[in-house]
């Protein structure tokens, strides 16, 4: 993109201020800025009408799950189906690891956080160990695709290489970077935080599949012949990955996707719930639930909206293809965003002054025709590490690891 092309493009969308410092930049900086501008896609809804682009929700209804008791009855059959799919190279795993450990007071990739007390035990190590249990049983590898971010990509790659991928096959580990979105001020103007740098932030975990496409990994998926992708989050150290029982149950159900769920501890637990929205599978966030939804109970006294998601999903690859190029609902966050002011000085605001845009993996569930809600034992599969102390913290996750026989 040339300067003239950039000016025409930006002017048409009211963003020509991004070229304010162009004459003062070195040739390399000019090229860097023009490259960022060429990737903006300003015709998208969030730059036209921010409020209209926000997620509009439909009519919710409860969705039942295949329960722990029902799973136990058919566990052997499901395991056989799942292990065969793994041995036939039909299953891949996708680790969403683009975040930093900032909330833990750890300024590095979250997966590098050390959970050990008397020995080193990193979050990445916990997850890969859980995956290796399955691949050892199947005697076949599951391709592991790790989503990083611009911020943590180099450090993540170096860390895993240094630790020899914690015993996993390096040939079966693939990396790709999460895409970014520009941040805007209250009037929809895109921020700069340096004369040649647009303020970019990760676009949320909903962009994982399009990010894989951009990185060329869909070709790898096709070459291997993968039919299912198990997507999971980095911050649950008990996350069971490529679980053959889960895979087998989803395949046997004929559903296009599956989601692991836990029974909510109480009506006000801050987890999203797998449900129906306009008769399609969906997830309603805890803050979107009405008082009636939170407290509604079945005849047996159990909560009607009781199955909370743990960000562990299984998607059929051919069904995911339909999501490429789709307009995802946008989740708009009002944030404090450092930026250059009109005088060219870097401002670090004390109050929210702009907006960041994210898409979420949970919205991909609603793009599927069907989803099997698969209940798991929260004491064995749900140990989130979100906070330094308190609920869902390092301390609570360590306790659950020890409860499950992991030596810390």
C-alpha cells in the first residue's frame, strides 16, 4: 500500500489522523505503518456502528447434558470410539495460550507460570502431561497446535523448546499467532501509541480458527486428515485434552460439536452456561442471566441452567469451515488505553477512555447445528488459575492438583 492509497482509504473512513506523523518517520517506520493500515479492514461493522456490531441475544432455554452417571454406563464404548479416532489421526488439539500472567503478578506467558512448591511444575507442563496420558494409551500422537500472541510468541516458543516440549513430540507441535484488532477512542477514532504504531490488542479467543487459516495450518489439517479439533484454555491445570471418552461420546451422538461442562456450585457461580438460544446451542454468560434464569429449577430441584462451561470444546472440522468469513458477534470492552495525544505525548489514562473488540470461542458453539453437553467431575477437571489469591487462584488450583495425586 502506498501513502496515497492509505490516505484515500483512511479518509473514506474518517481515520486519516493515523498518517499525522508520516512525514517525520524513517522509510522503515513508514513501511511499518502502511502495512498496519493495509490490514485494518475498516469496512467491518465495529468501525461503522459500534453499538450495532455488539452482540444481540435471542431467546434462551435450558439444555440438558449427558450426565456423569450416563457417561459411566457407556464409558468403555465411548473410550473405544475415541481411541480409534486418535489412532486414525482424526483428532487434533488446540491450546489457546495467547495471554500473559499479569493477574498473577507474572509478566510472562501464563503457561510458563510455575505451580510447584517443592519442584518446578509449569502450567504448560501440566497440560502436556495430561495430553501425554492419552497419547501413551492410544500409542499415537495428537497434533498439538498452540495459539500464541504477538506479545508472547517468541518467549513461548523458546520456553517449550528449552524444556524439550515436556516430553511431547516436537514434530507434532505447531504454533500460530492470534490476530489483533485496533482499539478506538470514545468517538471511534483508532489510537496510536507511537508515531508508527497503531494500538493493537488480541482479538479474543474466537479468532483461533481464522488465525490458524492465516498461518497456513488448515493445509496441515487437511494433509493429516484431521476431522475433529479439541480446543482448550491454558489456565485450567486439570484440563483433560483429547479425552477419548469425550471424543467417543460426541462422535456417537452425531453432534457437530461437544462442550465439557460442570454442574454449577451455586446459582451465582460466575461461569457461562451451555443452553439453547433460538433453538440452537449457545452459551449465556453469567452476567447476562436474569434472576429468573439463575434460580429456575427442574422438578427434581436441580438448577435448570446448571451446566457451566470450562472452555473445552470439540468441533468437527468441516463444520468449522462455515465459520470462516462469518461476522462474529463482537464483545466490546470499555478499557483504559495508553495512546498518543494530539501533541504527540504518550498518555496513560486513569479512567476507561476507549474500546477494545473481541470475539469469543463460545460464539462458535452457536454457529454449530448441534452440541453435546458432556458433564465432567469438577474436582478432577476444573482447576482454573485466574487470580493470584482467592477464588480460582493459584492456591485453589494447587490444592486440586494435590487432591488428584500430583506432587507439587
